[in-house]
């Protein structure tokens, strides 16, 4: 009779409990994404529930289990976070809820939100994080260095009253005489300049750091930079290459361009081949006639690899403003700081120091030939790339 009573309590109706998984339709690669489960009890008495959410296999997380108590006609929210490390389609399974009444002899299972899919895109969160840089110049507290503006463009904006800190060379003497107070000309950054993110998708970009590959760091940085450049009214394009050109999106400053870039970046992958910068040079020579800023994301593990590509890099730099962006091996830097305890470890640290020194030598070699470059840790890629873009805009090198 007690078991029968417990069964009757459970089967008051088919929809005695409701559950829904709340998450964004686009997850952000390399960032913490919040997931929320809303559970509503329609029972007229207090129940205990166990919740098991079937998380996509890419996370290899099989231990999601929550036990909570819900009052009559009450609803609750369960929150957890996911950190995707690769782009693509992620498929959630069912939300399994096991209900136990106050009697506690029978447990009833409910299943909700089966086969829910969501796409993981390049880091949208990172793009939004740096979005405000396009609208203000006081960004030193983020770790972004201040850029001292040199001169100004010929693009006139307005005449305004002089305040302390304005360039006295911009004083408009005619307007000063008319207004009987000091007036200065205000200029703005030159607009509609072509900016291309050029991404190497060869095997050297598949090296993993902190869960993400170098290619994904480059993709996230390209999205953040493209967003800022478009807010600055520049034209933004995208080129990816391996042994041949894979993606070619001409530079534009339309409203749809950022979405076009996001969709192209979402589909980038590699065939693990060696890169061919000669093919890239030939393509840019044919397709890009206007002087442009080329931000090339690539990597060189040995100085001999750089020397083979140097003639093509110099040729690109003659016609355009080329910035070569490559990566420090942060794991080698960590390994070098560990105290060596035997002869084998001393030998290994010596080899690590040699690789680190080669990276610095590459930077010197590029600078010697007039090519701007960024040697950065993967985690600082976006900040350093945005800095370089703002510096080039401030110095009017384009």
C-alpha cells in the first residue's frame, strides 16, 4: 500500500516537472561559457531531484550530477560553465531528472531538451572585451600601452576651443581672432584604409598551448582586430593560406563584413601541409592593388625557415605595410626557469635556451630588413596585435 501510494504521488500527470537548458546559440571558443538549467516543479508537495546533463563529448565531462530539493510549485536554476577548445558543432544530449517523493520508495525519470545543438565560433567574448578601444583612447589600465600621436592626417573634423594638452601647431588663428579665444583644428584618423588579417593554416600553427592551438589564437585575435578596425571605419579583409590560398575575402567596411569574417573564421582548418608564401605573394600582387596593412599570423621554429621565406616577405613589405606576427614557445620559457638537478636536465635547458634565442634572432632579422614584427606569447596575442594596429594608425604609416 505504501509503494502504491508513492506511485500515485509520482504519476499525478505526465508533465509533473519541466526543465529547459538555457544557453547562447553561439558559444565562444577558448572562453568560459555559462550554461543554465531551469527546472520547474508542478507537484503539490516537496520533492528531491537528481539532475544529470548529457554534455557534448568534446568536453569529456561525464560527472555532471546535482541533487537539490524543490518546494511545491517552485522553480530553480542550476548553473555550470563549459570551456570549449575547438570550433565546430556541439551536440547536447538529454537533461535527465530523477524525482523522489517524500516517501522515497520510487524514483521516476524525466528527459528533456534532447539532441540540442550549438555552434562554437571564434572568441566572440574576446571581441566584445576589446570593443570599447575603438571608442576611447584611455585604455592603459587594460595593459595596452599609450601611443603618442605624431602629427595628424589631412582629414579635418572640426574647430574647437583650446584645452591644455592640445597641439599648439593646430591653432586656427583666423577662428581665434573671430572668437576672441584660442581655437584649434581637430583632426581624425584617416578612414577607409584596407586592413587584411593573413592567417597561416599550415602544420606549424597546430601547436597547442593552454588547450588551444596557435591557429585558434590567431583566429580569435583576427576577429577582435577586425571588429575594432571596422569601428575605426577602416576596410577589413581576410586571407588564409597554406600551400595555396584557401580563403580570400576582399576588404570592405560594410555592416555585413564582420559576420562574413566570423563565418569564414569558423570554417578554417588545416591539411597539415607546409606553407608557401610565394603563392601568397603572387595572390596579393594580383588581387590587392591599394597599399594595405597586412597582419600576417604565422610561426617559425627555426631561423632557416624564416630565411627561406624572407625574400617574399621583403617583396610584400615594399608594396604594403607588413607586420609578421609569430609566437614565443611559452612552455620552453617555463621549462627554462625550473632548476636543473642533473646533467641531462642541464643539457635540455641549454637546448631550450637556444630555441628561445633563435626566436629573438628572427625578430632582429625581420627588423633589420624594415619589416615590422610582433613576437608574443599566445595568451597576449590579441592585446599586442591591437597595440600594433593603433600604433600604425597613430604614426600614419599606412
